[in-house]
């Protein structure tokens, strides 16, 4: 008996036979590329350094900009004695989700008139992408086929991880043509036509990330035709409504057109960029089933999924956006703030184009700087040239040549143009 007790004790104390998992075999993950780039920029002591990597708006002084309408709405909330810190409903603040649906779908949307739009408050656009992906993984009729989603090549890097995390494997469709630095329209439509029926395609509603290349209205119409013909499902990601062109309605055109045409779809919506609420994580997922009865079923399951993951979404950001969307005066002020941000970025595009073509006479065509839209632009330079920009010019950008136009301002744009000209001439 004594020997048995000793054996048990030795087993428990043995350094090679752990009684609990200590995770010593977990592989070390690489750091996120964008956050790594930002850290390198912050550590750089060069006085003319330029950060064109991060996807966040900066004003002409290279400072984060708190929208004046957000400041005003914040003061209203601070002085509202009726507010408390109780839980929101699982699907979010009703006044927010209803107004957010009107914003993206349009107040006259048939989906809203027929009460078949389902809206859930999410942890910004990332949370909307995740919840939408999770719902499709559980309930989309894959008919025994492997779960796949078609993503544009290239796309926001996080899309791949979001879908893989719920058991949906990403596959790529042609989108960006490096020869024209524009849309590979034939490749895009060809992929839609060749994909199996009822495939799921992720589409960027406006201001494609990372290229800044969007289809024209006529091209969107042709895409919708094929989507309907092949019974495909559209997974719209809309992170830049209003921020792209300065016009909320114009940037929502593709989504609204698809709804009117009856394309099966959902929409992921973010208020990080267009309201400057990056850290508040304000977003929504909108699903558009064909009937109200189906919508009720969908909402019931979205509620179950949301409950198991976050229980309830946070209040503050949703209250801010809800106040702005539901007050005519604040809404008009917000639109002016959006025009300010979009207008500054458009002005930077025009000035960069002028510097490269007129002042520096940089080799090559630079029309794409003007043709692309939104926060990002694909410059068309190679990974080697991108690396040289960072190493020699202290200009921080992703290796695929993508730059955030919001990082340019009247104080650094000439320096950037000169450094870009230098790496282009060096070949």
C-alpha cells in the first residue's frame, strides 16, 4: 500500500508528466503586419518619416480627428440624466440598428418596406464579418460541398482569418490587374460565371480595400446579372460608406441595387472610418432574406450566436451613432464632416498626381491615383521598391505598394512624391 502511494506521488511530481497543460508547444504567431509597421514607424527618429500603412484618417497636421459632430453628440449624451449602463438587447440598440439599416439599404428599400431586413449590432465591421461568416457556416445550404467563400485577389487580409476560423475556406477570384493598375473586369466576371451555382462571393461595397479600385455602375449591373443567373450569394463588406466619395447615397449604390434586383445577400457595416469611431467598435450586420417569416427565423439564430459570443454589444458608440442618424440637424452636420474627410483625401490624390506628372515628371502613368477611390491606393510599385521606400526614404507602407492616402498632407506630400520618384527611377 505504501509503495502504491509513493508511485502516485512520484507520478504527480514528475516533471515530464504534467498534470495540467502548460502550452509549451503552442507555436509563436508572427505579429500583425500593419501593427508591426506602425511600431517600426514610431521607433524611427527620422524627422521626415511618413506612415502610409495604417487605415485611419489623419488631418492635415497628421493628427487623429475627432469629428465635430461626435464631440457635440458626446456632450448631449453626457448631459442626459436618463441614460444608464444596463445591458442592451442581445441584437443591440434598436434605434441604432434601425437607423443603420436605413442608411445602408436606403429608406425606401423594399427589404425595409416588407419588414424582411434583419439587423444586429456588432463589434464594428470585423464583428459583422465574423457573425455573418458564422451564420453562413452553420445555416447556409452547402449541399454537401466544401464550405468556401470567394474573396477578391487581393482583399483585406483579415478576411482570410475570419472565414477560416469558422470552417469556411477562402478561394480567390481575379480582381486587380497589375498591368492596368485597375479592375480585372473580365477575370472577375469570368470567375462568377465559372464558379459552382450558389457560391458565396465577398464583395467590397465601395472603396475596395486594399486597391481603391471599384467597378463602375454598369459593371456592377453586369455582376448582379451573373449573381442572379448563377444563384450566388453576395457577402457585402461596407467599411467606407460616405468616406469614399463624400456621398453616403452614392457609396451605398451597389448594395441598394443588388437588393432591388433580388440578389440574395448580407451586408457588413462599420462606423469606424466614416464616424471616426475606430476604438468604439460600432457596426452592424444586415441580412436580407426573401420573406418576413424567413427574417424572423434568421434573427432568432443570429441572437443565439451573438449571445454565446459577446452576450450584448456595447452601448456608448451605438448611442452616439444612433443620436446622429436620428437627428436631422446632427445628421446634416455629420454629412459635412464626411465631406471634409473625403474632400481632403481627394485633394491629396490630385496633388500627388500633379507632383508626379507635372513637377517631377516621374516615369510611367499615374492616372490610377485619380481613378482609385477611398482611403487606400495601389501605387503599382513592386515589393522591392516598397522595401526601398521604407529603408531609404523612411516611408512606411505595405510591401504590396498600398498606401493610405489619409497619411499624406500638405506638409509631407512633396517629400513622399520625391521618394516615390526616386525608387521608380531606380527600377
